């Protein structure tokens, strides 16, 4: 996006304004009064506050619309005023700015719990935010500032709403607790990756903590250097003094503390609760010669739930995708899903997570079932039950989109293939939700016979993805295996394809291994051997049954052999922690001296 | 070797003569009389017999020296006549031939058991045959014909004796029983490969059976088409008629039966017991227009004991080298060896063979022990105890040679490396005994760090071997693995080296896997994973502890995945025959529905 604000923010640290709420109270706002109503009733006061911030040096001012959404306004019986309040608020700010400052539409939380944390659906939240933002757009704000969010799902819904109805820059900042996470348990990196994948152009941290305590979450965000960061701290941690909430930092102290944050890396700074035009004046002065964070593309693959981020470098221990949430061949699970019961999938999720799965594949392909509706129900239920990322698995693009829309995270999509139809239907969805997609090396002609042909299809998928604006790191190639029982010569082709594709395309690979043994006896044994082979070829994401402990052990051992588990440190810990069933055997093997001789010679 | 006889035998079927013994009896030789003494006492009769065969059409006549070795002659009190008898015999035959036929020095068995079958050492047998052959050489025979051998060790000792004292063509033929094997249990292919690797220029079958029954062993030899074959059948299977041994086939019948053998493939034919000049006359006539077997180099790797041949194509199920006969770190075994007891190594051999080992590595590196003397004792003892091939393993070239000399078979030598000293000391020995050598990819500078460097050393070893006349198929490359505990980044280099060396050099590979886990916990688990990886890269000969059943299972499974176990037929049989411990587990994994819920959600 080529927008003046987005250009400037990469060249200098942009100064945002300070608090609106505390300024309004100073000017007579009573407890229980609706601050946003003043846009209609006392526009001059709002304009004065904006002007004081601009005079103090603010380059971006925020509209008085923090609570101007339908749900918040309804507490004041003002839900029919959403349109007027937001329109007016932007109008006032634009007038105050007079072209000398950017106007950011402030979008705050609804105050209700959004799924997976509570009853409000993601879709309803999106509608609430669209309602607010669309009214404001007529007055032409310069950007949308989603702020003070403590629920990642709500922040993400607001970003989606903004992106779907306008082309303005979208900023999304969340509040973090002393724990370093949001109230709902989202860590800063996850907030960063999920919000940026949903379309935010700037992310950051506001409110809650003073500048000192913001250092940790800021560090956790800025270390990736992949998106500009806005920080708006409070004027210190609030303290109660004579029954009143007081923010302790003086303008000078505030500016000094903020300056310390600049060495961590940020692109814009302003103030939240307790800050005044005087605070912004000192801030502006302090940041005159500060260089902004230098942003560049982040080239690793990132997959997130709402509470967990997995960064795949291709050099760290492999991550396991659990394959068990799939009703194919599972009668009990199918029946439960048909009757609308989710306990089966939740049980499978918990079992797999406990067994060691890093990501859970979610396939709901039950015949005679509305897979899309089911996916909308299952994804939030799974996200509430387990905190690891999900792979949304369907051959139906509508189901994939439904899942992606309600999924609070940066999902894995399973899958696209090399056929024209699949690429055209799946890739736009992947792009929109910033997901990572598994590309199957098959096309209209089916699964090719050679490693070279698989490489050709992989290249085609990556190229098509890039044409849709999906970077290569968001495509993971699945080289597909057939059963060795009927297509024996193909087993090594799959292994060779993994090596070839990694070498030629430098992308990550996934592979479901269990199909290799279909129709043969001793399936687990064959799966184990095949898995080691695939891992030595460079497989990054085995798709397995994580309850098969032998497979997990093979993965841990292979991570040592492929150098992913550096110095075998995880393996040594694992060996200590698990019952060492091999050590007894090793002793036996080294010391065996049978009493009776096995051949006549003795 | 460029010798007129060896040229002719590849262009036409060469006719040998018939029996000497039955001709002598016809002319008055009494039971209990020494037939070879007639070379001195009645040379004219011998000359007459030779002439009658030449007139009948024989192109090669055999001297009357079948029993003219020191041991056989000692039964007649003639052990001091070895020199005179053999010299005279050749003289008589040369006179009879008059340049119109080749003269072959007949060398028959000593009549005593040679190790590993009995008390006479290989070295003593070699000395007995050298004694006989060297006396004959002064009269300039055209070739040495070692015949009617039923002990492979004795036949091989005679070949070694001949090759060490002359440059004449050496033929070695053995007698086979109705079972298709020699009396001591050697199959025809093993006889073929072991005798040719010891230096025989022609191998074959004589005596014992009539031409019809020779079809099977002949087929088993000629199918490899790698060396010219001589067949000398009896005139049918002997029958007792009125107290006399009678050979039933008339000259015409004999020739007709022999002609049938020609379609199987042979290069020379004559008669043994019961055949007469008349038989040879019909034979000559029958074979006038018969094409000989077309001989060409055999390009697969062959390793043999005295009773078993392993042909390595690189495409069949991998063969396992058992690593347990190695006193390093085995106190009990070391102590036994120091006190001269062989029961320990024999027990280890039997255990490993029973567990599924195909080849046994024999390393006797005990400090403060005469490794060379010990090797000379251990090899025959092991050959008597187990019938699978051995790998003679030592860093001392003298020990290697001592082992090779007494080993009745075509041994594997473990090992040579890329250093100048090792190549110069080990390769001549490997060449002399026709052994297969394991080439370690290390040299004066130690083990290289990259796969590419390992390839360079492998190429150097193969080239050096070829310079010594050792064909590429007799070199197996060991890419060597270091422990992942201290040289983690090297693990994949070993795997990559296997693939690279197989692709670039087209040779077979061996690898000891257990070193990979040295110093780490859960060694067997790491070994299993590493073994699968090496097998997928193409490893042909894993060197393992065959008592580790998990490793054997991984090998069986990998053979399916790499296509070596075609249609998984061995694997399916194995799965049926073994207790299917995975199947219960598989059922559990597919059907698990725990009663109590693992997370609060349920
Ligand atoms: Zn605040
Ligand atoms: Zn604020
Ligand atoms: Zn005979």
C-alpha cells in the first residue's frame, strides 16, 4: 500500500497524540456520561483538544470515537447514533488538523467477549466494526486505528472489517498485562503475526502499562522487524491517590522513558491514559533525531493460534501435524459430528496435543453433512479447548474460507493443488487471511510418477501463489506418498521429491506418512522406516498420528541426526525423562552369553 | 592370460580325453597296485593309451598322475617318487602328443580331509600340491588340471599351489553328488566363484555322475557365463554287474547324452570313469559344430563361504553383516581369545547367523595377542561352525592375508582405506585371493568432513584397485559415520555420501551404523532412525548387531520402501511368521476412545 503515512513511518518516528478521555474529564465529562456524545454536543471542546495536541507536535491525532461502536453506545441508549457520532468525530478532527496532521479513526473494543473467548461471533464483531468504520469513512479519515484491544479475536475482527470496506492504512494495537501477554493470553509475537496476516499495516501496543513495562512486549514484536510498530504507553502505571486514579509520570519523565524504548525499535509513538499535550511536547522533542525501526520482509514461515506462534526455519526440530481429527473411517466420530456433538473432535484435539502434536489438522469430511457450517462451529470450539495452531483441511474452498474467517490465528490451509481450478479458488482465500497453505504436488492429471514432475508442480503452485501476492514462505509443499503395497517404486520418488524440492525451491515440506503402508501388514513398522527416510530428505512437517509413540521417538531421534536438535539437547532431556526402554536392551545385547550352546560345536 | 588353450576354448568346444584308470586295468593293472608307478615301469603302455585318445580326437590329454601326490603315493611306500613320477608322466604324454594335443597335468585329491573339514591345514595341502606340480613343470606340461575334487578347500589349495609356482592355465573340476552338491556340501555356483577367485582359468565338473545328472550342476555354473567350463562325465552311473563296477553308457549313448549338455553351455568336454577312446571318438564327432559358452565378465559383486554364495545386485534385499565378533569392549570374549579358546567367537557366530546375519565380520584385535596366528585358527573354526561368508577384519595386512589364505571361500576384506600405505599393502592381497574389499572413505588426513570429499577418496580407492586388476564390483565403499554426539553435522554428510557415491561410481556401499549413537542415550533408537536414512540413500550392506531385532525389522521394512523386496513378498511372509506386535497397537490407535476426558472441556 502506498500511502503517505506508511511512507513517513518508515523514514522517521511519527508522533501520535495523547489521551482524549483524561482531557475530557478535565473539561467536565461526568462519570457515566458518554464521551463520544460530545462530538455532537460539544464539538468545540473536542476540536480544542485536538488542536492542543497538534500544537504540542502530534503528527497523527485520534478521533474521539474509542467507544463509538453499536454495542458500547447501546449502554447509553445511543446505538442509533453510531453513524452520526463517527462522521462528526472525523469531521471535527479533520477541521482541527487542517491538513497539518493525519486523522486516525479510533476504534476501541466492544466490551463483550468474542469467540473463541465468548459468545459474540467473529462475524457479528466484524459487522459491529464495519458499522462504525463505514459511517466514519464519509468524512475521510486518513487511517483506521484499532486500539486498546485485549482480545486477539476482536482486534482481528476489526482489522478484517476495516480491510473489507476501505483501502486506508489500518493500525492495530493491543494492551498487554504485566505477564507480557494480553488479558486473554496472547503473547506479543502472536498478536503481531496474526494482526499483520489479517491485513494490519502497523501493529503495536497501547495503554495498560507505562513505558518501562512496555519494553518486553515491544522487544517481542520489534525483533521480527517485519511491520512498523506504534507504541502508546500510559503515563506510567496508574496509582490510587485520594480515591482518584493518577498516572505518575511527568511529561519529562514520560518522554525519557519512551526514549529508552526507541533503542528497542519502533516507528511511531504517542500517549495513552494520563498523557497530556505537555507529554506529547516533550515526546516530540525527545524523538527529533531518533531513527525508526527498519522494516523488511520476514522470510520464515509463521503459523499461529491465538496464543501460540510457530516459526518454521527448516533448521529447528520438526513440528508435528496431528492427523486424527478426520472422520474418514472413524464411525464414532462421524456419528457424533452428524448429531452436532463436538466432544469427539475436542477429545481428539486434547489427546493429540497432550501426546506432542504441534499443529492439529481439522478435517470434517463426513458425507451428508454441511461441512461449512460444521467448520464454523468446530474451529472456535477447538480454539477454546486447545491452544495450538490448526490446519483447516477441506477440499471445499467455501469450507476453507469459513474456517479461516472464524479462526483467530494465522492458519495452515490444507490444501491447494496444482490444478487451475484449485489454484484459482483457494489462493485468493489464503492471501486474504494471510494463511500458510499446503500445496499438494498433483494436478488435473493426478499424482505424477517422478520426483521431477512433482518439482514442476510445486514450482507452478509457488509461482501462482506469488502472483496472488502470497510469499513463498507461506507455501509448504506436500510431495504425497502412495501406498508401497501397489506403487512400490513410488516410495523413493516421494523421498527424492522432498530433497529435490527443498534444494531447488528452498521451501518447506509436509507429508502424511501413513498412506505408505495402506494395505500392508505391520503398518506402524513401515511408517516408522518411511518417516526416517522422509526426515533425512528434509521433511519439515510430518502429518502423523501423534498417539503412535514410536513415530514420535523416530522424530526425536531424526532431529538429532539431521542437526535440527542442536547438540541433541532435547533428545538428551527426552531420554532422561522417558523410561529408557532401550538401555536394558542395550545391556542385554552387549552382555548376552547364553547358557546353552545354539550349535553342536559348543 | 594369453595362452593358446585359453584362446581356443573360447572359440570352439575343446575335446579332452577319457579315463586312464579303466584303461590301465584292461591292460593288467592289479588291485592294490599303484597306477602312477607305471609311468616309470611301463611307460610304453601309458604312451599307447595317450595315443589312442589322440587318434580318437582328443585335443587335450591328461597325464597319468591323478594320485601322484606325496600323501597318496605314501600308501604305496612311494612318497620319495613324487618328482620322478610326475616328471616322467608329463614326458610320456608330451611324446605321445607330439605337438598335436595339449598335455594337462592331472592333479587329484590327497584323500585326506583338509580344513575346515578335517585335520590337514590348507597350508600343508598347498605344499603337497606344490611338490607334485613343481616336479612336473620341468617336463613342460601345457596346463594344470585339478580334478575329481570333493573338498572345495582342497581344490582351492591346489589352485593356489599351481598359481604360485607357474603361469600355466589352471583348470579345476569338482565332483558333485545326486544332491547337486559336492560330498562336503558345496553347491556348483560356490565352487565356480571360489575356484575362479583363487585363480582358476577354467572350472568344471568331472566324474561321479553320468552326463544326464551333470545337467543340473552344469546349469548352475554356466548360467553366470563368467568363466570357461570343462565337463568330464563318467560313462553313466556305475552299476554292479557280476561283482564288477560297470559303466553302462555305450560310446554312442555317451556322446548323445553329452550333446544334450551342450545346449546348457560348456567350453570343453571329455570323459571320466568308464570312458574309452571309442567314447571320445563319438564325442568328438558329435561336437564338431557345437558353439562354446560365450564368456564375459560378471559384473555383480560375489561373496562366498565354502557352502554359500551371496550375489549383490544392489537391487535385492540388503544383506546384513554381523558386527559382534569383535573383542573391543567385550571382556569375556577378549579373555577367551587370550587363553586360546574359540568357543566365544563360535558362539557369537552361531547367535548372529541364527538371528539373520548374512555375513559375519571377524575382528580379533585383542591387545597383546598374535592376531595373525589367531586369525589362522579362528577362520577354519568359524567355517566349520557356520556356513555363511566371513569378512576378515583387521588393520594388519599380514593378518588379512593369513585369514584370506586359510578361508575357503571368496571373502570380504575389511578394509582398505585411501592412504597410500593401505592401498599398497592391502590391494595386492585382495587381488591375489580374488576377494571383495571394503574401502573406507578416509586417508592420511583422516575422515573428511563432506560427502564430496568422501566421493573423492572412494574414486581414488576404486582407481587404485583397478590398477591392481581388481574390478570395481570387488570394491564396496564404506562412507563411515562419526558419532552425532560430537560431530552432529556429519550425520547427514554420511547419508549424502552414500547417495552420491552410488550415483557417481555405481558401486555398492557398506556402513557400520552403531557408531552414530556413541555417547548418546537411547542408542538403539538413534541407530534405527539412522539405519532407515542410510537405507533410503541406497546402503547395501549394513554392518550391525543382528541380535537387535528392531534393526532387523527396520531393514525388512526399508527393503519394501526402497523396492528391494519386490511386491513386499518377503515382508508379507515375515509379518505372517512373526508375532504381529504392531497390529494390536494399530487397532488401539484407530479405536481409542478414553473413558475419562483429558481436558476440562469434556
Ligand atoms: Zn490507556
Ligand atoms: Zn488510550
Ligand atoms: Zn571318474
